[in-house]
C-alpha cells in the first residue's frame, strides 16, 4: 500500500489518492509446500473493476490458480465461472452438479 507522510492512501495500480476499495495478497513462490505470500496490493474502485475483468479472462482461458488472500474481484469472478477454491491443491476446481448436491 502506498502511504504519504500525511497517511493518505494511494492505489497500488494507478497511484491515485483514493479510499481503498479492494485488496489481495498473491503467493510469492510456486512452492506448494510452503507458499510464501507477498505484500498485499490495494486497489481503488476503478482498478478493482479492471482486476475483476483480468480474473474473468484468466479463468476463461483455463487458469485455475488464485491468490493467497483472495480479493473481492477474484471471488466474484470465480463464482461467475462456477469455481471453488481447493485448499489441498492450491487452485480452483469446477463445481459440478454432484458437488453442489453434497454441499
């Protein structure tokens, strides 16, 4: 997060002063045994909408990986694509009718 000396916040993507709207913390490595998270990213409302579109594009292209701490944009895109996070494999899996009946 970008702070000024007067404790005003800036969006990590566009750099504009804003009220923080969304945040996410990505994994730092591809090591699945001990994935180390990076510092969190904070987004303004406009950049959060762009982040949502990016997540949709990734999920539509077949990517099933996500962040350590999910942003609202990532969660919304995953729900739209009928995906659920699988903690044992550190990636999303598709919800089937059988999976919905068990829940």
